[in-house]
């Protein structure tokens, strides 16, 4: 095998050129203070939501009573829809 022998100076110059090119490109910092610290303890889970209940306390009727319109029974006792609509429209 016949190969070209390079001088020590040529090898050092080419290595210096490669190192300089690599430094010019930029790289990710690898120092310990640049790293994201590892989490040692897991955070606690989020609190559970309280279940929704419809009525915990008893509902009391209104103080003045419920509104009772005088013609409410007539609307439900009508035989046809036309008669009911005519009563409401008045």
C-alpha cells in the first residue's frame, strides 16, 4: 500500500481547521449547569372534584305562595287548540 505521507504540521493544521469549523457551527451546551435538573419527587395528584348533589337542604315554598292565574284551569280543560289559543290571545 502506497499512501501519501503527510507532515506533522499538515496533520495539526487540518485538525485545527476541523475543530474551528465545528466550533463555528455551534453546538448544544453540555455543562452540568446548562442541563435541565432531574425531578426527584413526583408532584401530588390534583384534588378530586366534589360530587354534585341536587338538593342537600329542603326547599321551602315561597313566603307569599305560588302564583295561581285565574284562567289556568280553562286552558287545560279546552276541547280544541283553537279555543285555547283564542283565550290566551285575549
